[in-house]
C-alpha cells in the first residue's frame, strides 16, 4: 500500500499526458471537414454547371493538319522547351528495306503539295493544262498525299530508279516509245512513231501514196506496243512491293494506255483501208484535204474488208471469231482504264485515264478546206466570234 502511494505521482503524470494527447487528436479531428461522398459529388456536379460542359460530341476533322506532331504515340514528354536534336532522323523511304506494302503519310501542308508547275514537269504540261489554257486544275490534297514526287537531284533520281527493276522497266518502255525530240528528258527519240492524221491529199493517188507511208508506221508501232505490253505484264508481280503510289499509278496508267493505243492503231488501219477502197466524194465542194479525227464509234470490218485484213495479217480465224476477240479486247481495255480511275481517284492519272475513255479509239475520215498560210478571207474576218 505504501508503494502504491509512493508511485501515485508517476501514475497521475502518465494519465495527464495521455489525456492531453487524446484531447489534441480530438481537436484536430474536429477541425477537419467531413469529406463524404455527397460532398465529393457536389464539388464536381453542381446545379450551376450547364449540360454542354458535361457532354460534348466527338469531332471528326478530316482536313489536313497545318502543324507536324512529332510525338506519334507513347508517353508524352514533360520537358519544357524545344530539343536541340531533330524530332526524327531523316529516312529515305524508297530505300528502306522494311517497305513492302506501305501507307505513306507525308505532311500535307501547302508547302508539301506539288504546284501546277511541278506537276507539269513531272507528268508533262499537256496533262496539267489539258485542251483549254484556262483549265488550271486543283487536285484534292488528301487524294494527292500518297503521290508526292521524289524531289531530289536528277543523278540521285536516276540512281534510285535504276535500283528497282519495276521502275526501270516502266522507264524503258516510255523511252522506247517516245516520239518527241525533247533532249531535256530523252537523249534520243523515234520520229517514226509520229503518225499523221491530218493533211492527206484529196486526190486518190495522192492519198494512197501518203497513207501507205503512215500505214507502215502504224503497223510497226503495233509491234513495238505488243513488246512493251509483254514487258509490263512480266513485272506485274513486282507492283505489290513497290513503295510509292506514284510509281504504281504510272504503271497502271501506262499498261492501260498501251492496250488502248493498240486498239486505236488497229482502228486507224481499218479507217485507212476503208477510205482507200471506197474513196467517197468530199461533202464540201471546196475541200482540199482529208483528215482522220478521233471518234467513239469503231469500225466493224465487213466481209470484204475482213478478207483484206486476213490476207494482210495472215489470220487463221473466221470473221465471227475475230470480231468476238476484238469485242472482248475492247471491253477489257475500257475496264483497265476504269480501274485506274477508281484506284487513283482525284489524281492526274485518273484524269488522264478518263480523257482516254472520252477520246475513244475509233477514227472517222472527213474532208476539210484548209488554208496552209493560216490566213482567213475578208468575209471570214467579218464574222463575229461569239
């Protein structure tokens, strides 16, 4: 009992300390707000917040971006400021060994898109300007983003092309069938591929003489086209591994054009043969020449013309078999052009394919009064140009 009273001050001091600590903790608890679920929800969704701020429609913007996003995924960087290193290392996509089936997505700003002048240099001015000098066409940037030209130096471009059997074959076909003496692009040309369709003499003997020379050219051109078709058909399996849509489009259009050109030359020969053997009178009494104009209507050889055709080309089939073969070939040639239009929609290649279809591959011989001096009579000058 004596020891209890002896330790009483220590026990009292311990109780006093514990009570003080509990009182301090309780006071801290009272000073904190009660974070219940109701208060948490109220702090986010209040009655004053409009419904438009809580629900927003997803916007799908398909217009080309005007800035380059150099972070295509992954963890965003928390660094502030620009890096001294480039965002990505320069890679030549045409030389990359990993490129099999590729989907190229270059920056589609106004700077990256080719101008009309650039497309004129790449495809030829006639393909950009067309028949009318004021027809300055603008191609959709989304359609053209996978058809960007390889704007490198000419020696580097030739080296890149020479490393691809697919591309080199296309170039060899174009080079072989080039009739224009343009030394800028071609070191040589074949002027015998310039086949005339205008200014044939009106007299029978004069027409026969000039037409005979053009028929020889047309027959030779058909042989060269047959060889070119064989070359392009042979490399068709390589098209799937071609890295750029630009070369694919060039291949598709070139092959489709060759089939159309072959049919057009065939119709040219039929028109010449028909006119030489019939030699109708000019409809215009003042006419002084014959001309061959493109026409969507084709000539179907009759029995007499097919007999001449059979002897001239040593055909072994009957007329009905031959006409069926020509009909099938015409349908296939038109389908090839339509595939180019569908697969390369909104591009110069699709436009050219449509122009080939609109032109047709038939010919009609018409007479015309032609003034070689290019001068008009006084009466013609007074006719208003409406």
